[in-house]
């Protein structure tokens, strides 16, 4: 089996991998780097030019795993694309939205990069999709018979890991790609499933490998503190801003708010405002609740009463003054997003709170707000508005759809691989995971690949 990392191997960016399994060429994910624009965000698909490519497997609908799929199909039009049905439903919404966003950003001057695909190209992809249920074999045939099987990954709706097995190098071999995975249950989704060992190769994500705090906190503890903070703000007549990612985190936050209301922690009539694509994604969560692994199949995201965020600044200010919870994108408070606009309206009022529920990349407005609030310094979120004094509560809560590093090592224990290839993480994260795998499992071969370097596994 030959492996080639097409995505950046030193950071958490565009996830994309190529394997030659017994002569069958398979791409695992086709993500775009959210920190880049245009073709700089796209994996170097030109490396596939002299290689056989039969299949592409998309493990879930996050941009860093799905976003470059239209570009891959432009370059490899005969590839067969495999994913779960919920991921396909989400892709039909997310990819055209990405095309519109690329065009709008060029038009408004926030980038000089031209779109890498248009809306028509994004909308024409679905005829290529082959959709598969969990725990069911499907064909990945190329030069020789190869099968795939999806396992629930627990990361977001529709997310899967994939087991690939068949003849390779004259013998039957088994390889498992975890993709983004969560060993622990989330607010809505059940924890991940994994194949029983032994495996020949495990491709293991390492997102939280360099984060010691993640293994020291529990979702239950974080939810309790999150609920207490929202209750405190609402009780004093303020409003709470919760910046979220549209897929996964927003639905989890709404589920938690529903629980807070059911428990009487916050008044049942507290208005909850949502906006944009997260509303459509929530509808897909509800439409698939009986056919995907849920902790409570009866729970509906839209069972939590929601209002649309007002369009005008004047009406938005009225809603803030009346008190409510604003669950809006983007999670990192990027410019020209509802969360960024709301933050500028809210942070100077001591009654309000801004509560981050996920990771904020260094130098993002979200990370800057947390840093300035902790230091007691003013912040400039808008040059025209100038510096603002931060009087609102600014807090971060640790909710993640990724397995922490001890849980990642436990996957090795369960699946018993001969070789582990560490992917989708920063260098420090991969080094920690490698050291601990070798400490507990000294007979396992651990590889940290370099981007663009083909290796035998």
C-alpha cells in the first residue's frame, strides 16, 4: 500500500490523502484550507496526474474535508465519490454556499483570489455521489476487489471513519481512516464506533494531540459552567452572544439551551436568535434524527424555539436591549459575519456576555477578544468604530467534536494496528501522540508523513 499526503502535514488545514491499495487509487477527503483563498487553499491535486484514481471518500461536510471536492472532480471527472447520506444532504447546501461566498469576497475586495469553482459546478456534483449506510460493505473496486465500510465517527452529523480491505501486495490487508473522530458522546450524537483489530494500517487524526487541557475537562462540567454563565447574564437583564460554527457546534449549543430551559435554569420565554445556513443545517439534523446515531432520537433542534436574527442594526439593538441569546456564526468572530457585528454592539455593556464554545485560531478576532478581555485592554474590532472598552463577560468553554489525546491513544489499543500514520494535526500534536503510542505499544510502527512524500505502509 502506498500513501501520499496531499494536505498540509504541519497544521490543521486542508485534509486530503491518497492511497494506492492493491492498484486501486483512493482519495480520502478533499478539503480546502480555511486560512487561504483561491487555489492556495486547494490541495496539490497535480500530484495525482501520474497516479491511478478510482474513488474519493468524503468523511464529513466540514469545509476542511469537503470544500475542494468540485476542484478534484474538475481534474478527475471519472472519480466515483462515496459519502453518507447526511453528508450528501449537507454538501448540497454547503458547496453552493461556498461558491457564492468566494464570488462575493472577490467582488467586495476582501480577496484578490478568483473562485476555484462556481455555483453551477457545485450543484452538478450530486449525480456522482454513491451513498452508503453505516456498517455495510460497499465496492471500491479498481484493479482488484476492494471493499469499504463506514463507521460512525461521532464528530458531526454524517461523519464517518472508513475501513478499507482487500488484496494488497499479495495478501489480505485492512486499513482504517478515523477522519475527525470523537470517542466521547456529544450533546446530540453518540460516540464513535471503530472496527475490531487487528489492522494493518491505522490513519489516525491528531487535532488535539498538543492540548493537555482537553483531557482534563469533561463535557458535563463545561455544560454546567456554560449554563450558569448564560443564566447570570439573563438574570441581570443582559444578552448572551454565542459565536458558533454552522455545522455541529450550533446544533449542540441549541440542544444545551433547550436543556437549560427545561431545567428552569433560564426562563422558558428567553428569546433565542439564529441566522443563516445554520438554520438549514439544523433542519437536516432534524430530518435525519431517526436514521443516524443519536443519544435521544426524539430530540429536535427546532423543538427549541428560535427567532431569526433581525436584518437591520436598529432592530438588532432593540433585541439586544430586551435580552436574549444570540447563537450565530462565525465561531471565530471573523469580519463581515453576524457574530462580529453583534460583538461590536455588545461588548461595551457590562450586562452582556460573549461566550466562545470552541477553538479560536491565533490572530482571529475571536482569539483577540479573549486575549484583550483577559488583559483588561480595549479592542478595535472595526477601524471606523475605533477602540472599545470591554465591559461584557468574555469566557471560553471547551466543547469539541474531536477525541482528546488520551482517547486517541486508546483507539490504537482497540484496533491493534501494525502501523499508525498520524494525520490532520500540528507537528507538536503528532509528536506527542507518536511518543505515547510507542511507550504503550512499542511494537507498533508510527509514521509522521511529509506533504507530497509518497511512502510504503
